């Protein structure tokens, strides 16, 4: 892809995602363009949940835990990630992250493809 075409595609991506200070290869630019073009048909409103259970050791002995990751594709192009952690000692944590930048989306696509 020549420089002019790449710049046009970066401008297109920039209409939907934050691309400030993001360096991208030609393949990454193409991947994001495809993601944006397919967003309405394949992603918008879709929720993916995965749970991981395990056990570990602490100074109080062995404990078990559960982690739940929920990824929801928002109305605007982006991904909302909800994380929940619980353990059998009563520990609980929750967090929410919104991914609406080009690098974040690329990382999510790599990790979940």
C-alpha cells in the first residue's frame, strides 16, 4: 500500500477510533478497516463472556478464585470490558474498561481471534 492510500485509510479509521500516536503496519490498517466495515453486521451488540477458575496459595493457606471477563461491543465502535474477581475468602473486585483506540482494538483482536 502506498503512503497516500495508507493515509486515507488512517483518516477513515480516525473517524471511528482514536489513532493519535498510533503507529500501524499496513496489515494492521487493513485489519482495522475490515473491523470498522463489518462492525454493524458482526459486532455491534454482541457480548462474549469467559470465566476462568483456579486456586492459589496465600499466607492463610489455599484458596480458590473465579474471574469473569465480559466483552460487549458498544453502539459506537468500541469494546466495553467488564472484569469480576471473587474468591472463597470473600474477596471481590470489579472493573470496567472502554476500548475506543486503535491500538486497544488491535490488541483485543489479536488476543481473541
